[in-house]
């Protein structure tokens, strides 16, 4: 597995023209292979993309002390960010050149607390990718034991800059 190449400054991120010049699957594969920079949020929250296929993206991560809330458990935002990332990126793998997306809404259900230091697998799978919307579901499971820690669903808005009429 290649070591992620994280964006360290805004200049390290791809510009709109670069992103629009490739398909979503090519973009995600580029991050997986280390040819394109991984987003800084993934470094901050200690997760990385480990698998990319059409309609499916997997991240692995480990919550650490900085990801805890004031009562000593992993903050719900950590779960939400991992699920938003894997689900929306699964939708992204369906995008053709010239299209972009944004998360319109997402919902998560936390089923049990992730112990700090536990490696997890967050998997997003697309159930619909149309012209203007994409829908995906996701899970967070223990990497070693497969325990279910959270589930989620998302709806993404798919846009084609320059051709959308809103």
C-alpha cells in the first residue's frame, strides 16, 4: 500500500480544471496510488483510503486522543467525517470527466463506542448514481473483529459546471 501524499498547503490541492479533467474513479485511484494528494482532513483525523473500485471506497483509520470529546470518548464528528468521506467518495467514482459533487445531506447511526486506538474500516458503497444525484450507504467496522460501530447514508448533488442551469 503506497504511503499517502497529504496536501500540506492550499497550493498542494488540485484546482478545479485539474479535477474536471479526470473521471471521479481516476481521481480516487490517484489518491490511493499516491499520485494525487490526499486531503488534509484525512491526516488530521488519522485515516487513509485503502481501496477504490467503481461504486466502492474503503478507508482505514484509528481514532486517537485528539479525536476525543470532553467525556473521554471518540467524538461523533470523527464517525461522521469517516462515513461522509467513504460514502461520498464512492459516489465520486461514478462521475465522468467534467463533473463534480458535493454532499447534500448525510445521516449516521452510532451503534457502539469505538475504543481509542482501535483500527477501523469505513466502507462506502453507491446504491444510485444518476445525472444529478448520487446515493450511498456506509459502515464503520473494527478492522480486526468486524464489530459494527456505525452506519450511514448520504445523498450527493452531482454537478457539471458550465452546463447546469439552476
